[in-house]
C-alpha cells in the first residue's frame, strides 16, 4: 500500500481546496441506513436489517423508535454529533431525533413522530460527525 501525503487537495480545475484536517473533521465517521421495522435485533447487513453502512457493525432495537448504533471502530471521544432521518409512507410526517446519549463504542438514538411518540420507521438513517 502507498501513502499519499499532501497539504491541500483540489478538484481537477484547481478549485474547491481542502486540507487533510478539514477532510478528516468534515466527513462522517459512521453512518447507517436500516429498516426500523425489521424485527430481528441486532440488525446487521448479513441478516438484512441494515441496508448499508460505514463503521457501524450493528443496530440494536431497544424498543419502539429506540436504537443503539454500534460502531465497528470506536470514536476518539463521546463529543460527536448525530444527524438522523426517518420516513414511512404509511405514517407520514417527519421523524425527529430526540436523544443522543452515547459513548465511544455506540450511540443511543430515538426517533419520534410529531415530537412525542416514539415510532419505528421503515427507512432510518443516522450519521455521526466528530
């Protein structure tokens, strides 16, 4: 394997420069797209509960609309940001992320419908930035 060491990366036109530090801090450290109605916990890519992911080994179903996203490689600290979304054509409305308790190896997250009722959504996505 080769290592490429640069101070700044630009697109082919010489625009949109980014430093290595900006790229490391700005990309998602983990993300997952899963079926919140899957039913067999933990959800994994092997059993079909997780559609796709990066740095997420599994998602544990802790109850209706309540999940733990388990990281393949631990975060450097627990001061990360979780961004979420969820949708279900039969439910309507928008999912709201209401909890972000986490540690370096997992993040506990909840989704609600109309900000009060925890809801299992067919399409759930979470991303972690640190």
